[in-house]
C-alpha cells in the first residue's frame, strides 16, 4: 500500500506533496529526523490530506497530478486550514 500525502507549513505558508509506504515514519522524517532537503527549512509540517493506492505507480501518478497548478489551487482552497 502506498500513500500520497499533502503537508502544510502554516508558519511559512508552504505546501509539500509526496508519497510513501510508511506514513508515520515519513512524517517523523519531515518534522524531526531529516538533516537535509527542502522540507527541513519549513518545519513544522501539518498533515492535511492523504490518499491510499495499491501500487507505487498509481501513487506516483497521483502525486504528479496533485503537483500541477490546478490541483495546487484546489489544495489551497479546500484543504488549508484558515
């Protein structure tokens, strides 16, 4: 099982979209364990959306779809807590 997830940094008003097969560990990496990469600069991250898929390919396709401008606008309008 693979999970596509959307994170939001309220402090910096940033969105991050990714996929994983181990969501709790991945969230821990984004918020605590990671020592390098884009997400460490915008901590803390809130999990605002998840979608589950049977295959890695399905998850990768959905992740790519969510990263386009139309879906990023949907994320901002529908998912970000205000």
